[in-house]
């Protein structure tokens, strides 16, 4: 019987993997809408597990304090700060990914528009160029819709976070965290 069992259930979400996978996003990732949406889905798993993440992180800080390995202070506050940093990093990566793909597809649409103009009077070439342009516009719109989905996911996560971490506020020195916090706090 093997001594090391696979991580199943919520433990797999909480614990970092031993072999983290680096995903290199290229323009082909942006053009493959299914692959792009799958990647976004993977990134959103952190948001989907917010309550479990807060519970587990609080338990970890409580265990550290009990064993004398943790810093003194409010355990709930430390857990909230830790989870908030994870969300900020994840949201920033997702924002960067969506913006990159929007730019790639904007450029592709412009290229298809130029090829439509270059088709001249050739009806067959114009039909082909219009079809390619339409396909690129559909992909671009699907990727742009992810910006709206992102806002919904982040707002839901922020609301759940605020419900659990009522007294938490990121320090003023952390400008990126403050920017995210202030944008949601004012809504």
C-alpha cells in the first residue's frame, strides 16, 4: 500500500501543488476560445472556494499560534490578510490575461478588416474575408464578455470576503490592494 495518498477534495485546493504548472499564454490561446475559457475557469477556482479558503487559512494560523510557530496577533485578521493577498494576485493575473487576449483579438480584427479592403472587386475573396472578419469579431466579443464575468466574479468574492472579514482593510502602503479595495468598497 502506498504511503503517500493523492490529495483529494478540498485539501487539493488549499495545498499548493508540488509541481506548479506554468502556463505560457500566446496568441493561439486567445484564438482558441475554449482553451481561454478553461484557463479562466482554473484561475477562478480560488474565488469559488472563498469560504473554504478562509476557514482553512484561519485554522492554519490558529495551529501555528498553538504550536508557538505563528506570530502573535489577531488570527482572523492574519488569515484575512493572507487570503486577500492571494485574491489580489489572482485577480491581477486574470486581468492581465483578459486584456492581453482582447488586444490580440483587436489586432486580428484590424488585420481581417485590412484584408477585406485589400480584396478589391473579387467577390469570392470578399466573401472569404468577410467570413474571417466575422469569426474574429465573434471571438473578440466572447473574450470581451469575460471582462463582465470578471467583474461579477470579483464582486461576489469581495462581498463574501467582507462578510467574513468585516474589520479587515488592506494597509495604505499596499497601493495595488488599496486600489482593488477602494474600487469595490465604493460600489
